């Protein structure tokens, strides 16, 4: 065990801030000062890192890391620019006796420092602003905002009461005193409204109307839109006097865990859905790789496809790609055959046909990037617009 954790942490924190500055993340000296000051290790007493090998079922083995189990690995990871998973499936770990996890869905984490700063900076946050953070998590991002703006202007809400209790202890232990509350981000936090800025560290299927209603005219909301196809995009909205809002999509591959009320439902066994499809199908105009490949363009295209089939989910079993819509009962299956993809579809919504229509329009428009799209919110509707593409509706809020 170390003799001086704070000294070790300060050295690593300074090195991390230097790297982020060289990468252009900390162009604002005030944010660099915040990163150099806030002790991230105080907010992550334990977290999970993936093991080098999977288990016998092929599941990722997540190893718990604490100061007691491996001090060097724990402190080094705390000051790496990486996201640290702190909770799976809503189960709060016992960090005094941590156990390895196999599989599971992450439900809380400490966002990588560069993204935490980027979110605050992209929201154009300044001294004197009343700020709402949706998704306190470990409290590290909250602490950065308090260090930069002062605690009195910061409100942070978290849906998980146990997570918030842990974050509050860390924040108060470091001398930060923001307003904290257990609340569902879908409804914002009326007691501290109105706000000048809202920044969400979770993703939503559509813009929650309560967030717009709690903004001062001219205020800005920065959040991530996502969906059940796991397409993501960040949007920066400006709220107008009449309660409408609009703003551009922001470039870059950024993803956040979904707000728990917006998480995808279970759809069961894909084979059960495929059993109801016709025995033969047609040749697909677009291969599933158009929305599954690991590239920045695909990351953007998957979100556009998701707008066309907002209730669809996707999974792959063997070589077959399944699309399932539990809302309408529609399904599709794409199977590779002799160098092409055959698609079979059933139900009231032809899921892959709708996605192909979006891909056709996207290609014909010259494959425009996310920054060329604008999101409009008003009159009970939310619509993604582009001058060369038809309106793409989002799920109703």
C-alpha cells in the first residue's frame, strides 16, 4: 500500500491534464485547472476492468479493481482517459468484498475525463449560469463543474439513490456542495428551475419536454439521443421564447448509457420471431454492414436508420441478422446466401425496407455528415431535418 495516495494521484492527474491539453481537449485554461484539481480517484473507490480472456460461455469477465486489491492498477486507471464501469444491472457492488462479474449490462460509470470536459465545454457553460446535470453517476463530472463554476450554480440529479449517496459523500468530502436530488432525468428538476444550461450524461430516445420547459429563453440543452438499435448522436438545442427548440447535431462518436426508463425491452428468442416469417425472401439492396460496421460514418448512419424504425431491435445469431419490433410485432431476418443477403420480412412494418429507404436517400444526398442535420422540437413533434433528405421523425416523447 502507498504511503501518500494524494501525492501519487496529483502526479498522475498532472500527467493526464498534460496529455489532454496536448490533444486539444483542455484548450480553456479554466477547464485544465479543474482537471488538475479534482481528485478522480476519490470518486471511484472501485470499478471493473475486462479480463484478458472470456469465460467458457464466451462472456466478458469483469474484474473488480480497488486500492486494496491492486493499488497501482486502480490509481493508474483512475487517471487514464477512459470510462470506468462502476455498476452492472443496477446492482450496487460491495467494494469491501468485490466479486468478478460475467456478462451483464453496465448501468453506471465514471465517464472518461475528456468527454466529461467536452460535454460541459460544448454546452457553452460559463460562470453565473444555473446548470442542471442529468446523471450524477460517480460525481466526478459534477465535481469538475463545481470546480469550474462554483457549487452554488450546479444541480445534479440521479435516478439511483444508492449511486447518488456514494457520489454525495465523495463530493462533500472534496468540499463541493452542489444541489443533489434523486430524480428521473426524464422530468428534470423543477425545484431548481429555470436553468441556463442542461447537460445529460445519459441518452434519451427523444427530447424530454420537461427539460425544455425548465429552460430560460436562450438557454441550451446538450444531450445524446439514442435508441434500441444503439444509434447515437449528440444534439445542442437552443430554447426559444415560445417554448420551441432547435439546434445542430454534433459530430463525433459519443455514446452514453440509456436513461433507465428509455431502455430497450426484452424481445425473447429471435428464432420464435423468425418462425413466423415467409420461407423465401428477396435480395437486400443494402447489406447489414451498412449499419453494423465499426466506423464513424456507420455510427451516424445507424442513428438515421433508427429514426425510420424507432421501435426495432437488432441481434445476430450465427450468420443471421434479426430485426424485431415488439411494439408492432414486425420482424425481419437477413441471411447471407451466395455472396448476397436475402431478407425475409413479416408484420405490419417492413423493417429492413424502411431502413433501405433511408440508406437510399442518404446515398443520393451525398452521404451528409451529422453536422448538416438540424433537430426541431415544437408542437408536440420532434423532427430531424436536412435540406436534401425527408424529415425523419423521432419517437414521440
